[in-house]
């Protein structure tokens, strides 16, 4: 299995920034997609950003221009740089790993809380 450990969450004021990180370990497939999802209380978990092994990215519209996903393949780590944070970004952010060759090999991190509030 793959273990995913997130860090970097916290409390910030609107307009502030945070950088989340997710370190993967275990039986890691070199061809994979990693990303970030988030879930606010009472809402469905939603995609924030994805990045595949080759560096191609996808973002949900509401974070384009504000968030940047990146990865360090030798370190098996994915990052999410979040700028210009808004209260609606408040959620638990979860790291996601999906093996390219078989999507059944997919794993979640434990989540890290991001709170944007004055």
C-alpha cells in the first residue's frame, strides 16, 4: 500500500498563503497521478488540483490563478501552494494517489485542516 502524510495546514486570514505538502511512501508506482481534494463540513469532497508523473496539471476553476500544484518525483512529494486564500477555501485538504495503470490502487491521506478567517 501507499501511505500519504500531509502537512502545512493552519489558520490564515483572507488574502494569506499556505503551502501544503504530501509525502508518499510504500509501494509507490512510478506512473501515477497525485493531487489535492478538499471537503468542507456538510459538503461533498471536491477536486482541487491534480498533477501526473509527467507534470501535467489540472485545477478546479475557483482556484486557477491562486493555487499551484507541483511535485518532486525523487522525493515522492506533492505540494500545493495556496495564495490569495478566501474563506470559501476553508476545508480539510486531502492528498490523493492514483496508480496510472490501475485506478483501483488509489489512496487517501489523513487530511490537513485549512481555515481562512478574519
